[in-house]
C-alpha cells in the first residue's frame, strides 16, 4: 500500500483551518462554551467545531428539507443543520436525555430555528421505526451510542430518498479501529465500518475529518 499525501494537523494549522471556514455564530459559540462548562466529563461528545459548517454545507448541497439526527447531546450539530434548512424544513432530533437537550432547546430558540426542530426524547430506534417506511429523508447525521450504529443505519437507509446522504461521526474511534483486539465501542465501530462498506444500497467514503466521518449516498 502506498501512502498518499499527509499533513500533520498542528494547533497552528487547525486554527488556520478554522479561520478559513465559516465562523461559528454567537449562539453556536455560546452553546459550545456552555457545553464544556456544564458537562466537562461529556463535552467530548459535542461535534468538532469544523463539523458545524460542514454539516450545514451538506444540508444545503443536497437541498435537504427533512433531516434526521441520531444523537443530539446539547444540540450544537442540530443547530447548525437547522440553520441551513429552508424555513419550512424540518429536523427530527433523537436523544434520550432531557437534561442535555434542554440546552439545545434554549439555543434553538435564541437562533430562531426552534420551529424547524422536532426533538424526540426517546430511544432512537423507537423514533426511527415509527417514521413512515417509504423514502422521505434527505439528510441524516449519526453520532450516538456506537453499539447502536448498525441498527440505526438499517432503519435510516430504507427511508433515505435517492441521492440522500447519511453522515456518520467517530468512524475512526480515536484510532481504535486498527486494533485487532479492539473491544467495546471500538469493536462496534469496526463492525459498522465493514457493514457500510458491504452495503450495496449506498455509495460511501470514509474521511479523516475530526474523529473520522463517513459520507454515504443512497443509490
């Protein structure tokens, strides 16, 4: 195997990258800072700063009107995607925590997009299975419990419209996917990545964005 081009992302280079991306708006910035202040032990679950403009870009690129997010946490990624939707667009946000998502609700109200977000506080599989079975989802973002990824994927894929896109976070799992003795979440992500690669219904690419991001398009 020949290794391609590689650039080490130093703190200086990371700052440069952020400086050349659309900046977080005041509500997004406040929500990220609040998340790190209020939930320091869990703040690693918030999507990376560069992912917010990327998700918004993808929502606009596919012309999404219906977005589904599995794993909302404090609502940062949902906020970015909802802001990219047209005024009559909808985002179904799935999470099991009233405490975490309360901060998202507040931020969504501040940003004026609360009417675009339908928060379902319930097990995500239950929420997905209650959705119409026919293809109707334009864009989906999966960033939840890693052991549930395959189950979520299998509920999402049949409901994606042709050309719809699923983005999946943490698919490198801090490098744990290369460990032949991986257990727990790392093992679950390895199994998920193999599952996606073998799924003939989707075209997919795995990218070294943040902790690894898979983009998959419904054929």
